[in-house]
């Protein structure tokens, strides 16, 4: 049946009214979503915490409701301000090589310790039967958090560094060892390394036993002035066929990215230093006795295979090849590209200057020199990486 003109006019008004009501309802819902009191949406008045560095903020780090942030595909389900026990530093008389266990009652209460520079997670995800943890490097301390319940994060312990700041943190896959490095800085807001030969202890690697997540203990350290290390890695060898006799079944090796090492008298030698920490598995107490760390190997790119300029080692990453089973070290350099080294089998006799190990074990590289148009250094050989 054909509608009359009057019926068509009424139907058009009804449809338009329905659309108007629907749009208004959607806008009202979107604006008030998450606000029980009907006040303005949180995003209108929220200030990013980073702005507090240069100016006053308008929210509290101790208030979870003021950190309820969300995007279209992500929402905050828990928050921890890294307050362990109400103290920013250990009490006088505490052993500085031993961490402090935390009390859950202090979660999200004052004081808030401060920033963080790196977060590493390790565990038997997703089941977390053995445990799932987050390791947070935060200026001059690092924290261990239990994250097996993502909506109920609990801080287990904190470890305070008496000198310099902790810039990087790495964790072994067995969740038993943490490797941190320190850099002396000029000020909190100007974190530029300012080391010198007199700053022994302020530019160092610390190897921390975290087998007890509530009681981290420093087992060994390596002082490395003037610059210290930057992005290091750590690996536990339990299949070292050439291991020295009368030692433990497993061995911890440290892979330090050192931009200015003293190997071979310094000079133009810039690269990776590899350390072995013998005897640490034999220790079980909280003693402050110095554990030995020996330099076991070293690597620096052949200058003839670089783009010239600064051969600066910036990052080291250890990864086991999923097909060949090789343990590979990936070392990133400013003007020498990405170098891949086979470090599967450390030598029995230490090679502290890296004469052969792993100097002779380079198995791959990826780089491109901006000045090369063809050949191995050009697009066909590795692609341009924008290095100069």
C-alpha cells in the first residue's frame, strides 16, 4: 500500500527523532563511561606523570583511581607504586649487598620511590606454576614483583644500590640470576655518564642471586671504569663440555657491552667483554665476601669490515638458535652493524683479550654503509642501515 504524503512526512520525522535520541544517548554514554559520579571524563583532566618532571601534576601516584587509563584496545587492570616497606633507602646498619623483603600493606601508599628505566619479565607463562615475575630497574634500586595474577601485582623485594644508578637489568631464564649495571651520573634529570678512573665501584656489573625472590643477594661484581657497561646480557651454561674440573654443574657467563674497555690497553678496541663467575653456586649465605669474576673472552669487529667512524658496542643479546641449537650472541654496533657470534662452547683456558674466543666465531653480520652503492656493503649485501 502506498503511503500518503502526510504519512511519509510523519515517518520521516519519527526516523529522524529516533536517530537523534540514539546519537545523544551514545555520546552521553561515551562521555560518562567509567565515571560513577557523572563528572567529566577522566581524559579531560588527567596529566601524564612525565610532565611532573618539569611542572606540577594534578594527580597522585598513590591513588589507583587516578591511573585508570584506557585506549580502544587496552585498559589498566592494576597499579603498583613500587613502595616496598615505607622506606626509600635501607635502614642504617643493613647489609647493602642484601635486598629487603616487602610488605603487601604498603602497596600504593606513600612514599613512591620514583622512576624506572627497564622492565624484564620471566616465568613459565601462562600457567605460572613455578612463578612469573617482573624485574624493574629504578634509578638506584631494582624491584621484584609477582605478576602471576595480573590484576593483583605484589612486590616481593627491593635491592638498593649504594653507588650510581642502575641503568639496565637482565634476568636468566631460570629466574635465579639478575645482572645489573651501574653508571655514575651528573644528576637525576641529566643521566649522562661522568665516570673517571677514581670512580671504581660506580661503573660496575653486579650479579645478584634471586633464587629467593624475597631475599636478593649480591654474589659477585666487576668494576669497570671509566664508562661502565650499557646493555649487557647473562646466560647460565649447564652443558659446558670444556668446564674446569671440580666446579659446579652450571656456570654463569656475563656478556658486557663496553664502549671503552681497558682490554689491550684501550685505544681503538671497543667491543664485547665476556666474564665467567666461578664458584657462585657454592655460596648459600649472605656473606659480603668478594666473589671472583674472570674475563674469559672478548670480541671487537675487524676495522676492515666496518663503515669507519665509531665502533661503539651498544647492545648485547643472547639467544639460542631454534633449529641448530647454537647459543648466539647478537652484538649491535654503531658503525659496524649487527654481529652474530657463536658462543656455544667457552674455552677451558680463559682468553681475556679475545684473541680467538669468540673473536674467531663470527657466523653472521648485517649492515649497510651509506657510502657504498654495491657489493657486500651495499644494498645487495646487507641493505642500508642509515649508518655513517
